[in-house]
C-alpha cells in the first residue's frame, strides 16, 4: 500500500468515528493494527479536535504518519477539560504511546520522614507511599529531595544538630544502655531515658522548624542559648551549641543557592540542541534547595518548546507533590488550564506558574537554564558514545541493523536455593533501569542453570507475545546477551525455537575463559566457533560492562529474596496469625522456637489468642 493510500485509509477510519462524537471534553486514543496505542490526546470538544485529523493536507508529517497507522480509536468522556488533561497525562505515562511527548521518569523521589506513631520520633529516609501521621509507620514527610545522596547528607547533619534517633522501634524498645550514636553526640538516648519526653519533643520541634524553612529562628535560639551557657561558665554546653550552629551553617552552604521569601517552589528550565531537549528541575522547600534533576523527554522535532514544557509538567506532577509556585523559563501552552489541573492535584490552594522577568527569581531561572544546557551537552556526549558502541556491536556480530535494545540475562542462586533470574536493558540512552526485570524461579530444579534460563526465556517472551509486543516495538529486543557458556546459549536457542521467535532476535553468549580472567571472555554466536576479542578492544569493554551490570542486578535480587526468606517466621504460615498476634506471641515467648514448644494453656495466656487459635497454633507445630 502506498503512503498516500495508507493516510487516506487512516483518515477514513477517523471519519467513521467523528459523526458520533460529542462536542464535550474528553480523551481519545489512536490505535494501530496490532493493538498498540499510537497516541493519547485530550480535547475541550472531542468532535472538533478529532475531525482535524481528517484534514491530512494540513497536518505535519509526524501526524500524517500517525494517521496512516491508525486502524481504530477509543474515547472517554469527561466532565471538564481539566479532568481530560489529568486523564491524558495519566494514560501517557502508563501506555507510553509512540507519537506522544513522553517523560521517561523511572525514579521516585526520597523524603525525610519524622515518624508520628511513637512517643520518641525517629528520623529516617523514606521512599514510596506516604502514610498519614496517625497511621502505623506514618508521620511528617519533608521533601522531595532530588537524590538519595541529598537526603543522606541532610539526615546526617540533622542528627548532628538535633540529635534525633535513627534506630528502629524494635531496637529502641530492647536497649538497656546507650548506643554509639549517643556517645558521638548524634542522639540523646531516649531509649534509656537520658532525655525526658518533653525535652525530646523540643528537639523534634526544632528539627521541624528547620525543615520548614525557619532555620534562622533555630540558629538564633542556639546562639542565645550558647551565650547563656557561656555566661554561666558551662563551657562544655556552649561548645556543643557552637558545633551545632556550625553544622547548621554547613548544610546551608552545601545548598549553594536558596530562595528567600518563597516557601515551596519548583524551578523548571528548558533548553534544546540538535533536536533534543533537557528540562532541569530544582526543588525548593521552605526556601531551601533540596537538589535538582535533569530530564530528557522524548518528542518529535516538530514539537514546540511551549507544548513540550506543558506536557512535561502534566506528566511530571502526575505522581509527585505539587508546590505552591512553579517558576519556568518558557510559558507552557494552555497555561491557565495547566494551573487548574495542578491545583486539583495539590488540593491545598491555587498553584501559580510564572516566567519571572526580573529580580532574583529571574536570576534563579537563568541559573537553572545554564545547568540545563550543561546537562544536555553531557547527555548528548554520552549518547554519542553509546551509539558508537552499538554500531560496533552490530559489526562484531554481523547484524543487519544497529541494535536499539539489548537485553542481558543472568541467573543467581546459592546451592540451588532462592533462585532468581535477572534481565537488564541497554540502548542508545544507556541503561534503561525502568525496564529491568527479575524472575523468581518457580519450576526449574534446584541448581539447574539451564532449566532456570529456559524458564526465564519462556516467561519473558510468552508474555511479550501475549501482550502483542511486536518485533517493531520499543520493547522488543534486537540482541540477547546471555551471561554463560555454550550450555546456557543452547538452552536459550532451543527455548526460542520452541516459542517460534528464534529468527526474530539475535542471541550471543558471553562467558569467562578458563581461570575466569576478565578480558579473556569467549563469545558464542550461532554458526560460528567460539571466539575472543583483543583485551583492549572497546567493544569488549562495553559488553563486559553490560555483563557486569546484569550480574550485579541478579545478585542483588537474589540477596533480597534470601534476606526475606531468612526473616520469615513459621508463624507466618498459620492462617489467622497477623502482625499483631505474631508480635504478641514473640514478645511473650521470646522466639518462634519457644512458641512451637509451648502448650495450649500457655498459648491461651497470650493477649489476643483465643482457645481455638491456641489449639490451631499447637496443632501446626505438633502435627504427627
């Protein structure tokens, strides 16, 4: 079919939907022949927006290609355009359509948590779901921070200054003397009553003040107390307060820049070069700099800066807290609509998006813009290096085209236990950590490395076929790199032949030579004798890097599974024993072993254990 016929066919498909569409807000999806989502869009009036795709002569080339591939459409009506925008950004992040501007965001932000479910609050790093103050494990969250390193540094300084505990509740409850943290003046040892409840609450209050941006008030209070201690000739106390003031000054100087007069704000600056875009985001909370992160959204070269920034912001805040103010280098398209949508997500007052034109805020945006330019240059240089490696890989293995996606596999276990398979993904942009997968081995026999590899391949590709991930899609690999020798290579080959996809992907095995010396790796390719590369070959170093990364990932997954397995208790296998009853039994008897040897009457004496439950527990441990 010619290009013109394909475009006309797609336009005709779209016309078939237009006549039944309402003129109300909604979201539409364009779908390709294999069921893949090509594009997700939102509209103030669905009928008017969708009909524009039938005027193919007025469409840019990118949208003409999209129309040519469209075989069906789906629609969702919404009450307002704001709801349509929110749904659109959610679907784009979830479905990753080929023709949308896409934020590749595979990392969650860390926070500092001051727990709220204990008389003596704990300070710690937190990542994941945030619970309320009155929920178990919940409390007050401060952030987000741009990186784990920024959280770790801030937490360490806060311990030096405010001396809050960082131990878990279980460790806290079992202490009978102060730990090292007390002796190095990082904790006031509330676990052994070296500080009263009220005194510790004041420490927590001071830490909260600092994290909320009231650092000047905290420093002034410390300075006043230091002066008082000095006048009273309590020089040890004065020296301690002096050190705490220095620590506060250190964390503020470490932040390089701050935003006085502004509470919570994000600063976003966008720059472009050679068809690529970088959006640099700086986070300010309580006027303090919580770090920055660079993003490189995927988009077509025809997209405008204003559209890119608007779509980026809608997707960025889809699963992140929205600050009161956002300062930008360019005004995003549909500014008012975007503000309304983000205000809905914030639910704590109106969100303001502005492009400063003068003053310290303008200088700050310019500073972030400069950072964006530097990040983009580094990113493009890294991409150029990765692209060169991929070209060399294609030459080495006689591939017809340069691979866009390489999947690397390895297995990990100890004596056949806690068997885990690992898959990492690499491409022109480097490692795609959001695409990494681990496989908890379920069917292979203990220690059967070949069986493990067969199970991993079967699960990976039967699922891909079931989800209609075609060979042309971004999620289909061009090359499988298998960490292992000829046995693993043949196991993969046989499995893919059975599935019927052996001709759709290239397989290469990589194994260390006798003595397992790095640099003497052997490569296995179908139809060739095993071969080696010169020890200083750049392509060898690249393939070693891929192999080492999957080895690291697989071992990490195995250790996590082994750790979880070790931490399991026999009590977890008894129906009706939840966390509360389990804790009561362990506190009463001391260990699961002692629970197992207890009689029914002893079990019955534990709070929350009925006669029936005591008999069930006794029967579980004493079945003949």
